[in-house]
C-alpha cells in the first residue's frame, strides 16, 4: 500500500521556496550569518534580477502578443536614425491610452523590471521628431520617505521631511531604448529631467493640489529629483554635466536593504499567510505607504514564520544621485528659502542640442554598428517565440550587447 505523503503547510512551502530561490540566485551566508550576494558586477546583478524579470514577462505574455503588432512601428531601426537631426520631444502620458500601453511595452525591455511608481506620477515618452520613433522613457513619482543619504545632505529632521518632501520626485524610470542607447542617448534622456518642460508639467499637475494624505495645500514646487542606479555604480549619471552645469550629483549609496530578490509569487504566498493570521498587511496598501509597505509586509511575514527578517538586507548598494532643478533647491528643502530660482533651466531643445554635440554625434562616428539594429530584435528580449526564427541568433547577440535599460 502506497503511503500518503501529507501536503506541505503554507509555512513550510514559503520557507522551502525562499531557501531554494536565494540559493539559485547565488546568495551565501557570511560568517556573521548575514545574506551576501555572490558578486556585485553588473552582469551578476542582471542575473540576480533575471528571475523577477522572467516572472514579469510570463505574466505579460498576453499583453505583449496583443500589443506588439500595432506598437512595433514606434521602435526604430538603426538606419532610420539621422544622428544630426535627432530632435527629442516629451509627451506626458494619460492613463488607458495607446501611449500608456507603449510605455508599458517599452518598459518590459529593461534588464531590470520597471517599477509602477507610487503616489504622484508623471510618465513621459521621449520621441524623436525626425522619424516618429521612440528614443526613451522617463517616469517620475513620489520618492522613498526615508532615504538616509538624501536626508543627511539636506539636513532634514523627520518633521522637516514631512513638510517639504512634496517638492521632491524620484526618477524611477529613466533611459533610452535600442538603438538610441547605443548612441549614448541614455545620457541625453537623463539630462531632459532638468528642463523647463519638466518643471512646467509638474506645476500644471501638482502645484496647487490638495495632499491626499495630509489634506493640506502645500504649494509644491519641483526643486529636486532623485534617482538611483539599478546595477551598482552608474556610468550614465556620474559627472553628468553640460556647459559646466552639473545635471546629476552622486550623494552616496543605499544601505542594501530591499525586496527585489523576493519574487512576486513568493510575496503573494507571504500575503496569503498573513491573511490566514488576520494580519492587516495582507490587504492592499493605503495610498502613501508606497514602497515601504511591501518591505514592511515581508518583514511581518518573515517574523511570523520565525525567519530572520535580516534576509531583506541583500547587501547590494545602489548609487544615489540628485538633480537640482532649482538653483537654491537645498535652501528651499531646508526651509531657508521660499521662492525657487529656475533661471538656469534650459529647454528640451537646448539640452538636446548640446548633448548631441557632446555625446551622440561622436559616438555615432566611433560606433557606426548601431545602424545594423532591427526593431524586430526587441521581441526576442520579451519572448523569442514571437520573433521570426531567422532573427534569433543575431537578435540574441545584439540583445546581450545592447539591451535596453
């Protein structure tokens, strides 16, 4: 008679999957018992994000298959770009439009999965006016509430931060798509967040809005934008300046806490477990809890499972950068000034002209192979089975060398 093996409890399944997943990613335990990544090279970090990305692409398979045929025309072939005539234009996106679907599709090509952002959000498509193709993506949203290196730089107390964080956004998506990324247009796109058009878009949408959480009119002015590197030290933002004006400044590194190494399916199991305990964190987060809610929910689940919550300290530090739109941004945020000074801000056209001359045109001369890129190769980065077989070998090679994000 065959013995009946009892099904594993939810607690046991979570623990087993967690152990197996972290082992597959290559995490090890240090002598002090803390979690440590196998390496902090960019390729190693991409590998560690791969499970999360594969899970996302699996979930989005139907969307990709449905939208690629109608949206693929907006992605450029290399020979469709006349470098001297590149002319960026920002288009702010409204929800439930074809532009919103295009942003979603383009974001799936990033090697590190794109966040949906939290709270206030402004998403932009960066178009090339010369050919009607997509250069890149920008998404700005509410910043993390607690960010040590930012808060220490400004000199914020908890009360200062509560009052004036409304003047800060975070660039949670910022980059160029192939083949524009091969032309260093990632630097061009990054510089576009310090322009009059971004300031004006924020003012139109949020300057006089009532705070959803505070229910206060704070008369917000966009003074500062933060961003952080997804793959360790950044080669895009470091020393990024135009005509002597600094566009990004490195202010330090995050402390290595987070949840990127916990995949969505495992997180859903944790929520199911919290629900079985009647825990409030099992439900959807309230507006304003933002990215911290997910981390807190995991911490509560792990503690209830008798798993050390320090497992959320993955040890991978991200470089943090600030972009000061107002010349007196730090004084505004510290409460030492009221009126922001935007005199130094350039237009999108002015920034693009300088960036093309400094980075894009010299790169095109040094690396003319960008002209070989075919937009169909992007589908291989999303799901190879949707692409013609004859493109697979070349596409996979190009995807490794020039992948978006």
